[in-house]
């Protein structure tokens, strides 16, 4: 039986995340990982992957932020996805999540700071 919104109407399910274009810096391509749980990462959203741009071989993954889950709520409505990823110069990425929070990533050091 479908869930209701409290007024007798079926509750809307969460819409999936927007596609985020990859960013290439030097010989490395950075891609957003939306469905981290499918890869055994423990949460959906908040991850990026670094790939060799020539071969497509994944080099590493990095969690940008943690998504805390409340066990009393449905998990899919708690997921927080990356909405935007842009290059800043040749050695930094700026990442913005659905809540508008900004992060700066220095991939070479795998370092994340809030902006």
C-alpha cells in the first residue's frame, strides 16, 4: 500500500539527483558518485572518484562530506547529493551540495575544507 502525505494523498517520492559533469585537471578526470551505497561506500551522495582520463581506470574515491542517517526516517529522503563540481585553477575543485554547502578539494592531497 502506498504511503500517504497525511491528507489521504500518496506521498511523493524523492526525485533522483541531477547529473554532474565530470571535471578534468591535467590527466585526471573527477566524477561525482551519487549512489555510493551501491558501491559499498556507506552513504549515497558526498563522494567523488578520480579516474585516469586516458584509460578511465579509477584511481581513488574521496568522501567530501558525511550524510548522517536517522534510523527513524526513510533513508532516500535523507540522502544529500552533490549538485555542482567546478575546477578552480589547476589544483582545486569546488563542490556544492543540494543544501548549498560549499567545499574546496585539493585532489593531490585528498584534502577537503568547507568554503
